[in-house]
């Protein structure tokens, strides 16, 4: 019962779209209708710059950290902790309060992994940063990072490997459109505006949602 309540809480918290709220606060276009049409920090960065994007990133991370950390201190077992983390990400992807049209949940998944340990968080950040620096593809960095997350977890705290794998599968599934664009060579790079790629991204994002 307690695990179910925490999953419900995690989903509701995840359903609060910080990207939409912060874009409204800063009088920016609705991230669901502009740019990549993805309500996440990367799209807000394109639409409004670093400060609003940072606010979105921090809030989205906390949406994963707060329920998982709370569930951990309530003594919920590792498998159910994984379900709480998935519930938070599902809230971000399919937000109850925003027409079930959400983002990719990368930041929320990262936040959900932080209670495992700062060493894991550091490895994830370094991996993401290295892939972005080498390729300039934010989506590829996310895919590589979440794919390595179960490996890192097995090395640090093996008991959480299966729950982390739940998140990995969910995030990869959510990035299926990005995978197609990466294979086609039409995925936009960080810090570079490409009208053709942006148009293709908008079309694919609309189809996904």
C-alpha cells in the first residue's frame, strides 16, 4: 500500500510540467508548440536561453529525486523504489495536468538515480558531458548515459541494478524518434540551428505525442 501511494505521489509530482510553467512565467512560447515541441530543458534553452532552461532542469531533476528519496527513507524495497522512479518519469512523459503531452524524462530519470549515490550521479554527468562534447547531440548523450546507468549501478550498488534497468528501457523507448533521426542524420545538434532538422524534429515530435 505504501509503495502504491508513493508511486501515485511520484506520478502527480512528475506531471507538473516545469517547462510549460517557466516558459509562461518568462513570456516564452509554449515549448509544446515551438522548437522541438518537447517540454524539456533542451528545448527551453533554444527558446529562452540558459536561465529559464536551468530552472527547468533543476525542477525536473527534483521531480525524480524527491519521491525516490522519500520512498527510500520510508523503507520501501529496491524493486518498488524502481517503480516509484518509473512513475515519476511517466508523470513527466504523460502529465496528468498538461493533456498527457510531456517530455523525454531524462532529467527526471537522472534525479531518480541520485539517491543511489553521488558517485553514480558523477559518472552519469561525466558520460553525458563527454558524449555531448564529442558529438554535439544531446539525445545521443542521453541514450548512451542511460544505457550505461545499469552498468554503473552494478559496480556501485548491485541491488539497484534491476530497478535502474526499468528506467533505462523507458527512456530509450521515449527516444525512439530521436534514434530514427540520428540514423537519418537529421537530429539537431546542441547550439546549432538547422532549419531542416528542426522541421523534421517538429514533425516527428508531433507524431510521437
